[in-house]
């Protein structure tokens, strides 16, 4: 009787596991969707297409990049959070989705960033630079902060939107420096950069993509890089610590996610393929043209980054009044 019961339980267990075992063995059997919660044509979209092209080659199935912008990345992320966890839908997004949105919209998101997604791999890091215009006559970040301190509540700085990573990063710096500046949010970087060039605003924190041309032309200049180390893209630019403002390091990053409960075999396969790809010299060169540093850190690196940023940005979000009512 006991043996019969054990056999019956074994058959039931195998029956329950069969769909998942079959999925892991047959995957991928059709095209894969890579959702990007940003507009097409931007730096994230370009990075996604590099990832998709490689996965298409090594997996033998088409990987289609699907831009779903809107809601500060909420729309695209929600699509993936509700997708079947079968390895045919992935999300490529920045830390703003996983680290910032939970702080600015506590309990109000249509998904739980920590429970509804399975981190797969880091993809790239984008150093943010503190940019000003020569018309403002600042030779260093200390000059700019000293001017701001002498004119409390009068100097305007730009960002690419309220609650954006650029906004929060700059707020971290101004709070650390003990200065009061006026935040002027724009709908994206292009209009912000236009006003920066003319001196209507004195500073913006941005990645190289929207400002590289103007820096090369001399109409903008970088005062500091917000990452912990100098960027190989502009090694002459000091870090925030070197510029006199330690402890305010800030970096944009991209990572790949699957819906929660996606089979570990699939997540691990994609993670391993991406690690090999992202460590290749040709890949590093391709990402460098986008102003990105490829990063092959695995799922645990992604989790640690999220945890670190949640702690670092919470006091800034509260003091900057970014919590939704």
C-alpha cells in the first residue's frame, strides 16, 4: 500500500512538473519579445537592439525589440509584469523603474518591482556628467556650487523631468553641498540642453548621448562625472569626489528582467549568454559608441544595486517632495 502511494505521488509530481520540464527543454520554440519602456531611437533602444541581435543569433529565434514608452516606464514594465513567465517576454529598463518608482509611488504602482520580476543580468552603465555652458563662466563644479550658495533659491538647474534620475541625482548633489537651487524640469533632454547652451539654466546632469556633440563643439563643458571612477569616455573630467563632493556618486544602469516565476533554467541560459556577449571586446566597443559601458554582472549584482539605491535615494526623494500624494 505504501509503495503504491509513493508511486502515485511520484506520477502526480511528474505530471505537475512536466509542462515546466518540457518548456525548459524546448525553449525557445518561437520569437521572443524584448520590451523597452522608453521611446524608440534613444540610447536604451539602441542598447536593446544590440542585446536582441546577439540573443537572436545564439538562441536561433527572432528577438523583437518592442518600445512601450509612457508613464515614466510604468506602461512597459506593467506589460512584462503581467506576461506569462514562459521565457518569451523580457524587459530592458533602467534603475529608475526598480529603484526610483517604488520610492516616488509607494503602493501605487500596478506592479511590485521586487516581487513581479526576476533579474537576469546587468547590461550597461551610463555615466552621468554635470554639464554647464561656457557662458556661465564656471571653471569648476566648486565655482558653480559657490555661486549657488551665494544666491540661494536663484540659480536654475535643468532635468529631463520631475522625478527623473537626473533630477534625483542633482538633488543629491545640491543637498550634500548645502545649496538651494531652482529645479526646472523639461520634457526630455533636448529642450533642456537648448536652454543650457544659452545660459537660461546653469547646469544639467545627463549622459553623453545628448551632449557629446556640443561638448566637442565647445558650446557645453563637463564639470564632473557622477560615477565613482573617471569615465574612459572623458578621462580628463574629474569625479564628484575629486571635484570636492564625495559621497554623491550616481550612475545610470540598464538591466534585463523576466517576469517572476520564469523557469530558472531559462533565466540562467540567457544570463550566461549575455555574460559571454557583454565581455567581448567588440561588444564593449559597440556599447561605447552609445556612451555606455557594457556590464556583465549577473542577477545578484542587479539585486544589490537596487537595494543600495533604494537606501541612498529615499531621503532625497522625501526632502525633494517627490512622493506622490
